[in-house]
C-alpha cells in the first residue's frame, strides 16, 4: 500500500511541476492534489476490506 501511495505522490509531483513550473502556486496545488489522492486511496481500501 505504501508503494502505491509513493507512486501516486511522485506522479502528482511530476505533473504539477511540469504544468506550473516555477510558479509560486505549484506547492499548494501539489499539496491539495496529494490530500485528495490519499483520501480516495483510504476510501477505496476501506471499501475493499468490508
């Protein structure tokens, strides 16, 4: 599960950095997208366990 989270975070960072570049908002967008992705992974993993 941790490997899945690590890959998703790396992919999100790559896309945000590629799209926004040196913009001051890149870190904020990255943090927001990572939080959403982790929330969805948590929901999916809980649904599979039930």
